[in-house]
C-alpha cells in the first residue's frame, strides 16, 4: 500500500500542471472557485482548449478520440485542474452519452457523433426526467411510435439542462407501452432543431438560466435515431455506473477549490484588527472541513485504484456523491457566513456585479447537488438495497 | 404563565394574515421583482391606511403606541407571505431611535413615516466590525452648527429605498467602546454621502454607505452626545426580534407547503409522504418550527425586560431561530426536489429569505458567541 507516483506519473503531473498554469483563463477562476457553473460559451472555449492539446476526452479510449488515460492519470489530471482553479468539463456529452454511443452505437452513429463531442462542436442535453418521472425515472411516459422508417416522439421532458444551447438531445421514450416499466424504454439521439421541439426556460434559485422544460410534439425522427435495440434503452444506462467513478472523482477533487476560497475569505477579513482566520472558532470549523474533505479524497483515491485494477467499488460512488454534495453545501454556506454583509449584494444595483456575489451564487446553486443525478435520498436507498441487503 | 395573544392582538394577526393572503400572489410578486421594484408601493400605502406603519409610534406623536406583540404578529405575516415592504426598518427600528430625537425632527419625520411617505434605515454595521454593533470607526466631529461624519457602513437594511439614514458614529472612545457612540440622522441625498444599493438574494434592496465629510445640522443628533449605544442596541434588538417573527412565519409557511407536497406528489406508485425516511424529515421540520416559535415568544417577552436578561435571551433566540430556520428552509427545497430549486415555486424564495434573516444583525454563530460571553464566570448575571 503506497501513494507514491512512478517517475512516469510524476512527469505526467508536470505536464498537466504546466498546461493548466498556462491555459486556465483568468476570468474563470473566481467563479470556478465559488462553485459556480461557467457560461455555456466558456465551457465550449474550455473544451476546445483541451481538445487542441489532445485531452478533449480524458476518460475515453484512444480509438474514439480520447486520451486513453488510466484512472491514476485521470485522478492526477482532475487534482491538478482543481489546484489551478480550472473548471470541470461539461459532462453531458462526454460522460453521459458519449460512452453509451461508443459501447452500443452503430458505426455510423460513432462516426457522426463522437468527434464533435470531443471537439466541443456539439452540445448534448439529456432528456430523461419528466414532470411525473423524477426519482422514479422508469415511470416516464414520453412515447415513441414507429411510423414506417421513422419514429414519432411525443411527451414532455423536465430539468433539461442547457437545452437552450444544445444542438442535440439523447432521450428516453417508451416504445412498448405494454411492456413492464423499464422493458419498454428506448434511447434516441435527436437533433434539437427537429420540428415539434419547444423549449421553455426554467430559472433556478441562483437566478441563472441553466435548465428548461422541453415539449416534444409529434417530433418525427428517422429510424437511425434509435440507439441500439428497441426496448433496451434502460439497460444501456448501466454502462455509466462503472464510469460514474470517474465523474465523481472529477467533481470531488474540486472541493479543494471551495475550501481554498473559504480559507482565503477567513484570511482576508479583518475584524477589529484581527484576521477571522485567527479566531479559534473559525479555525476549528475550517479544520473540520479540511478533515472531512481529506476523508472524502481518500475514498476517491481508493475508488480510482480499484477502477485501475478492475475491482468493484460497491456503493462507494453513491457514498461519495452524498458526502461531496453535503460538503459542497456546507463549505459554500460557511464561506458566505465568513463574508458576512459582503455577501448581501446578490445582484448589484448601482455598480457592476462584483466577485463578492459569487460565493452566494455558488452556495445557492449547491442546493441542487443533493437533488440531481439521483437525489441523496435515492442514493441512500441504493446503498441500503444493493450493499447492505436491507 | 401565559402565551396567549389578547383579543386585539388576535384581531390584528387575523387581519395581517388575511392581508398577506390577499396580496401574496407569487406571479405578481415575481413580476415586481423583475421590474426592479424593491416593494409594492401601493401595498405600502394600504398598510399605512391599516395603521401598521403607526403601530409602535407613541400616541403623542400621532401613532398607536402598541408594543412588541403587535409588531410580532404583523412581522410574522410579512415572513409568511414574503412581503418585502420595509416594515422592520421604518416601523420597528426607526420609531425606537426617533423617540430620542428632538421635537422638531420627530414632528417632521414621524408623520411621514406613519403615512408611508418616508423610509428610515439604520446603517447598523461597518466593514471592520462584521456583526459587532459596538465596533464603530465612523467619526463625527463637531463643526459650526452641526456635525461632520466620515466613515463607511457595510450594511443598511432597506437602505436602497431609504430617504433618511440613521448613522451611528464615534464621538469619543476606542473603536469598540460602547461609550462615545452618537446617533445621527442623515438624508439619503446629503452631500458627501454615497449610497451603494444592492439587491439581496431575498430581493430586499439594501445598501452600503460611504460618508465623506457629510455635514448634518445639530438637531440631527439623536439622544445625547456619546450616549447613543444603549438606544442603538435597544432599537436593533426590537428589529431583530421582529425579524425572528418573520422567520417563524416563513418557516411555518414553507413547512406547510412541504407537507402538502409530500401528501400529493407520487413516485414509485405512492405518495412521497408514505416513505418513512421522509416522514421523519417532516417531523424534524415540525420540531424546528415549534422551537423557533417558542424562542420567538421568549425573545418578544424579553424586549420588555431588563437589559442584561434581554441581551441573553435575544442572543439565544437569534442563534436558535437561525439554526432551525435554515434547516427547515433547506429541507423544504430538498423534499420538493427539482421544482423546489426553481424560482417558479415559493419554496426557493423562502429559503433565500431565511438565509438573509439569519445574517441580519448577526448570524447564529455570532449570537451563540454573544451568549457564550454572557455565560462566562463573572459575567453580569441575568
């Protein structure tokens, strides 16, 4: 058991570190540190920068345009990104649909879609949730009906993040209304400019337009939009469970950013001539966060090591998601507390918006992290059922 | 021992709740916010007609001379229905302070305040003071015919819509001395005064101030020179307790919404409320609401007690209401899932309101530390 990096890995780390130092746009850093999401065009700019270096898809195999890295390299990459206040890559194309396409898609689908995901030319959004199918996703009711060579899709999707900037959508729809819940569901890849698609913005509590409702009104798509086989759409999602370890590693390493921001706020806030950081109560709280983040990072490292040697990590990805979201919320909340009245100006009225507002935006945004991607309640159910035998 | 409202107080509460329900349409509320309005000006005038703005103003000054319990029931309705009108600043805090102003100033300001034409905001905090009320470095110097104020204020509740500011400034003593603090009235348009307005996440328009040699006439001094701190503390305590009532109103409302959602939203073929894990969460929210309400009563009663007891109870109440309200607000969003995170439901707005109330006049951590000070061996017994 040791955590030493090999000489090759150390050299790789130097490479990655130098890249982030040179390429991370200064304008991103304070928002990234605050846990805010960047603007869509900034995500695209970042993707293109990575793509130019050959790192557009760090977790993909080389044959599909990926970097072909092993889990240790991925971990180094994400840790260094965190250190440099670099953003997380936008994950819906790269992590949610790309791997399903290269595992189950046709050669034509691979050729058509994969390169544009890696280059940042395509933006994919996810059409899974529906107004009445949230945590209980398998109860979704959007229908896809075969009509000659085509499918005609009708229904309503909810929480379709970035549908307003995306050009493509992967969606689950029911092709067999008589089959048991999961069995009648198929996966489709559609172009968002297809007639019948209507997008309505949904503004979230951070006052930002991230997400949308998408209405599908007799949307006619060719048979080639079906991915894999009819009725197997649900099972394709399972390939993601294994990959989820990489995604959670990418996001959890970023907690160091928020913690750094909170520590900096404590160091820079002077009350009555003394730094807040020197107040024992503040130092104590920051130390508590530090040790909880350390425990989480150790869980992530173990998970990545297991992934490297092909071992099952059991429910640890669910555990990491729960702890990461809780810590993200608590750390950003504390950061805002440290700011005190400095955090009051959520939206400036007189001067231009200042970075002082960003931790509060990040804090408010963090509320969704215990809801999305399988709420923390659902994650706990998964752990109880699959791992604890309850 | 009696926690009952009087008949008159109950009538006032009913009327305030009815008013809130009639004027609490979220779509209209969001439209006003989107138009950049800090509050509903027409509603503010109706509140004046109802006598709410005159509640705590003494009868001799044209008010109703009511006390903290009347303020409490109205403030609770403000929280319950997310009302944004500057009631606490103008009608709870300002009347306490203006009570010590000269007759001429009282005559001029209080009538406007009671009619809703004048908003007075207290600039209660400084950048280097954080939540410490006594840490005041803004200076006031005597000049011919008045005072010259110089310094910085990091926060003035409702300062974005204020016509007048009450500015605590130091006329003697060290930075954190309670002695040597004087209170001054300064018009928002005073020369040398820069008002930086900001919209907080609860959509309230607050401000920070820069005072660069702002000269005010001698009659704008409130109370005695150098003796203003006790009054400042008292006014803040009254405002703080009114905001606790606001928090309790918001907590109950958002808890009720969450219960309604748990009883109607179905997933996996059953209502969310049938899952025991979520039932227990709802129960913990109910306990939190009860604790907060109890603390609100204790703090409101303490406003009429002696200063040491008042400080201790209010510090404890502010801390506990802060803790319980954030729990309730966050769980309400969590249990609503995605929809709870949108601007389209009231739930998210309640959480943001509760976050801002916790920060107002010092957050839970600050007030727990204040309580700890009063519990130290040798501290003045209360």
